[in-house]
C-alpha cells in the first residue's frame, strides 16, 4: 500500500465493540483522514468530543445524531458537520455505515 492508494483488501477492520461497531481507516494523508464505521442496530458512537473537525456521511442505515444538544435522524445520503470540540454521539436504529472525515487526522486511531 502506498501513501496515495488504499485498496480495501489491505485495510484492517478494527472491532470497537464486538457485534456492534467496527471501523476501517479508508485513506489518510496531510491533515485529512477518512474512516468508514460499520454499525449493527443498537450500536453506539458514545457521546464524546475531540479537537478535530469532522464531517459524517451516511452510506446506509439510519442513525440518531446528537450534536451539542441538537438531535436529528440521518439516513443514506444525509450528512452532518461536527465542529471541533462539539459534544456529539450517535445511535444506530437500522444497521448501517457512516463515512467520517477528520481534520487534523485522528492520531488516536492509529496503532503505534
């Protein structure tokens, strides 16, 4: 794998919560990182905050998102912007996948 191309077959799947949530770092470089997150129904991205700006695109499924006390439902084709340091979280109500983009990169997602 080069620093420019990221074939799916070479990307490890990281299990975050067995049977509920897993992720693949899809591509990264410079100050950007793209991550696909796989959710089973009932899986949660627990409320948290980080210094990174984030966009999130719903590839499939249905999710309830809470960002700084504002709640909405995301379905395939919907997206959100999460400002740096905003408290946010999601609950999957129908199995699906999210595509997250972060700037700067989430160094905490990288294995040493």
